[in-house]
């Protein structure tokens, strides 16, 4: 079973990397970019779990290591 985890900064948390990339795109002539935020995308292969068990285990992984839940949100998708 494959899982996808998306980790992004919470609204209101500054994203200096996103600001820098947005400014670089603006300077390159991409004036249509209103704002830009950078996040993480993680693919995980899981074995031997039901979908419900996998969701619970992935939430644990996110809370313990994959996301800093103080400043980041995460979303899990299971295929």
C-alpha cells in the first residue's frame, strides 16, 4: 500500500524559502505569481496493515517525526 504525506506550514507562519522563490520568480518576469509557499512531499510504502491501521500509523509518524506540528500541518493520502 502506498501513502502520500503532504507537509506545509500553517497559515500565518512565515515561509522564508517560499518568499525567496516567489521573489526570484518575480524578478525573472513571472509577475502572475501572487504568493508561493514551499512544503514537503513524502511517499511511503507500507506492508501488512489495513487502511485504518495505516492511517493511524501515518498520523503517529507525522506527529513524531515527519512534521513539526507546532508550525506545520500535514495531510495523508492512502492509495
